């Protein structure tokens, strides 16, 4: 029997055995067997048709949950393998017909992309739960300057008397009136540690909107002292910032070495980095002011050394420039030292991108984003969409089952 036991109603069956005459019954020995049955159940509905005295035809409606020629369970049988199971559309098309399901690949595609509006709306509400306004204040303009928004655009925003916008519609109208929408972008390195990779510079619309959201956060005094942890990607360079130490070591590990001197220097720096990382974890578990100067001095000795490997020396110089972000844990011990947690949360997206490339349509991207959080729900905070994956697309929603955005709102606002 499985450790956790079956999650369905257990059927009791009595197995009889031939015994010699004179034997006595001594009860039963219980043994639970789980079986998996994959079957297709087809129903031919005979919908009544009535002709009213005034000449109108009335046809009986389809059963609840039926969409087209399929009931609610085929949708679940497609969503479960595709999203939590990391399957692909061709595999689903090859899996369902052998069990008796007469369904074509385009129909499977529609089950994956259509009818996800409620899920997508819930995800978007979570992102903007609580306050929905946009504010132009000192924090907003500081954010824009740090993201290299042109001074002329910053001045254009600062000259306007209106600084508070109630919602996205009001902010978008103000942004369009100032001419932000028609601006073009150029290209620049995606990050400082990988100058050979090129990506689009974040457009002014996105930078201006991010600054207004940050201004709203400061205006409502909500987590103003929060620290943003990232792998040094440009889109995360907001507010107080700290960097992932695993990515730091990865930068050293990925350097191309050509001589024994290069390889020895690389291994030496990698070992020093991991040793320092281990001591930072010990400090994080038991912080103390007396240990901070020693750890800072040790960091300086690691990144200011000269190894004779020019590329490595340049990398160490860049790490030294990010000293404040890399050693944020000394002042804020609660700050994580790596991005493993957030990376694992989006690992399913990266895995699917490697297996079947990216989605090719807006409905496909919406479906991917809507179900991204369903495979890793927060403990104790189920969402209505999670019940649909578990019980089908027509499961009842009880009053005790709350939306994710209402849970975030309760935490973000005072009682």
C-alpha cells in the first residue's frame, strides 16, 4: 500500500478460497490494491426540440460543462499533462487517441489556449492587489534616473501638475498624451557580465510605468525597505539591490581558460568564492556586528587580487564594483544569498522552452502565464483555478474558497 494511502473511495471485495471441511473462519486479511483505468465515456444526448405556437424552435441546452463535443474531463486530461506534467502538444495528440478519444490536434490546442480568461484575470489581479494607483514622486523619478531614462522625458513628466493616477487607464492616457507610446528603442548589452549578449533596451513606456509603480509603493509606505535579489539582469535594477552568489561563481566557472596558469587561477578563485559563500551562510544563521569588518576585508582580498589571467582580473574588478550589493546580507541577514527559490519557480517555463520552443500566439502566452502559478501554489492559499485542475472545469466554488488577490490584499492593507 502507498505510504499516503489512496485518494479515492476504497471499494471492499471479499475474496473466497476453497478450504477443507471442518475449517473455521478467522476473519479477513486486508490488502489494498490501486488500479488505474483510462476509458472514454461517450454519451449521445437526444436534445428535445419544440415548436412554439408563434413559430420559434426551442432546443434543450447542453449539460453544464460541455463545450462543443467534449465534456469537462477532456479539458482536465489536457491541462494536467501539459502544465504540471511538462508534456507537449504532439505528445498529447499521440496519447489520447489510443485510449479511445477521438480528438484532433487543433481541438487540443483550443483546450490549452481558449477559456483561460478567468485564470489570467486572477493572475493579473494578484500583481496589482490592494492599491491600483500610479504616483509620480521622488522615488518614481529616482527609479527612472537609475534606469537611464532620458533627461528630456523625465523633465516632460516632472512639468505636469498631475502626479497621482487612479488606475492603469488614467496612467496610460497621461503617458500617451506626453508622447511616450511612439518612442523607439535601441540595443545595448543585456547585462554587464555578458557584453556579447544583446537585447532591446527597456523601452521608455516600461521604465516610466515601473517608476510610477515604485512611487505608489513609497507613497503607501508598503515595504519601502525591501531588498530586490536578482542575477544582475537589468530589469531588476530597482531600489535596494543584492546579487546572487551562485551566479557570481558561475561567471568565474564559465571563463574560457587556455593555459595551466589560467586554469589554476580560475580554480583558486572558485574555491575562495565557495569558502566565502559558506561563511556568509554561517553569518546569516548567526549574525553579529563584530564579524562584518572581517568579512568585508576578506571580500576585498578575494576580488582585488591579481591572478595574471586578464579576463578573470577584469571580472574580479567588476565584482568589486558591486561590493555593496554582494554584501547586502551583512546589513540585512534575512536576504537570501541566491536566487534558487525564484529560479525553481519558473523552471517549468524554461524546461518547456527547451522542449518545444516558445509559444507563438498571444492566447498561448496568456494560457502559459495563467497556469504558471498553479503548479507551485503557496501553502495554505489555494486559488479557484487550482480546484479546476484537481476536480475538473465545472467544480463548485464555495464561499470559503478565496481568490488569491483577496489574500494579498489582506496582507498588504491594515485590518
